[in-house]
């Protein structure tokens, strides 16, 4: 049991199985975090590193309910920026309530991380122009999308 606890503490991927099989705690795999809060907090930075070197862009095109998102990554400095967009229907406040995250979407909009385009589906051309503006003239070394 001690060995399993040590292994689970060292490897977040094993924590769910440890809790379920060794501690007999009920688990909900669809609601498990990618990283436990303590590990996430240890990685979060107050100040981002510089935008330096090549940038890599990943795009996830959303549908009528899900967000369209982009991740911009500068591997030389470790800087990662994430942006999202969705339609105006439902409102960001209504989405936050429906997903149980309160005002998070509204806060993301205030920080410039989230925008609304269109009514129900994010128009991809407008979204891509926004991402292009955020890159401030830097051309991606590589850009990938899910579709």
C-alpha cells in the first residue's frame, strides 16, 4: 500500500486507480482532472516567459455548443497562451452557469482570452483573423487543426 501511495504521489496518471482500487473511493473518470490541483498550481506562473523563437499553433474547431480554441506555444521559452471563442447564444454567463464554472467565461473575456463571434457557431475565418492579430506579425513555424 505504501509503494502504491508513493507511486500515485509521483505520477498523477496513477492517482485515480490508486484512489479507486486501494482506497476504495468512488471515482468518476469523465470528471477526473488532467493534473491534480497541487501539481497544476506548482506549474502556474505569475509572469509568462517572453515570446521568443518559433511559435507553434494548435486549433480546435468547436461546434454549436463547444468552444473553438487555439494554443500558441513558444518552445524556446516555454510560453503557452490559450484562447477560445464561441457564439453569443447562449451568453457567456449562461454557459458558465450551465457548465458549473460560474463567471469563469466572463472573467476570461475580460482578460482577453475569450471572445464571442457569430450567434451559435464560431465563424472560423473571424476566429483565425483574431489569432493572426494576437501573433502580432509572427508567422507560425507549424499550425495544426483537428479538422
